[in-house]
């Protein structure tokens, strides 16, 4: 059974930190290198960083299957947009519908809160994820470059899905 749970406790945060380290190390080292992965994990996915994000409008959720966490997502609601800040699945869980379940969950939040646009950023070299987002109905609206400190930048594409295309394909 697949289950999504909102993150509220220190133990749940630590579960996300562990998931992040495994997923990011497995997936992103070949795209952005170990040094940037380590930096980003510390800056964005440490216990302290997640606790700060939770205090500042972020909502984190884990997806689990048969009681075992297999992925997580973070969303940031705004008046008329919802950002998917993070949506990640363990390598062993990819292709099993967990990403789709999290995306549909975010789309349902948009409907419930009458939010018109769902958006995210994805590394421009993360071709598999870009293709997946396109299959899920997102449109690439252009490149973004963000300086994240320590000499690192994120070269991403901004992907959007509006109310007319919200239902996952």
C-alpha cells in the first residue's frame, strides 16, 4: 500500500535527510559532481535546513510503500502558484508510480486551494526527469540560473503546468 505522510517531527525530518543523501548521491553526482551534491545536501537537505523550511511555508511529505519510505517531496504554496521544490524517489522505487502519486497529490492541493499554476525547476542536464515532467503535462518555459553560494550555480529549466493541464497524463 502506498501512503503519503506530512513531515512534522524530528524523526520524520531525519528520515528525509537519509533519503536525500541516498537519492542525491545516486542520481546527481554524475550530473553536477560530488562537491556540489555535498554542498546542496548541507545547504538544502540537512536537518537544520529542512526544519527552517518547514517554519517558512514549505510542506514536506514522504511516500512509503508497505511501511518503508521510498521518496519525498516538498511544496511551497503561494497565492496563485504552487512550487514543487523537491520530488525524489529512491532508485529502487522508480518506475513504480511513486513520483506520479506525489505529483497527483500536489495537483490535488492545487485544486483544493484554487491554485492555478504548478511549477518546478529541474537541472538542464537531468534529461530523464525532464522527459518525465513533459510526459506528465509540464511545459518547459525556459532556462534559469541561480547562484547558490560557494562557487556553485544551478543551471535549470523552469517547468510549469497550468490549471488546464493539471491532470497527469
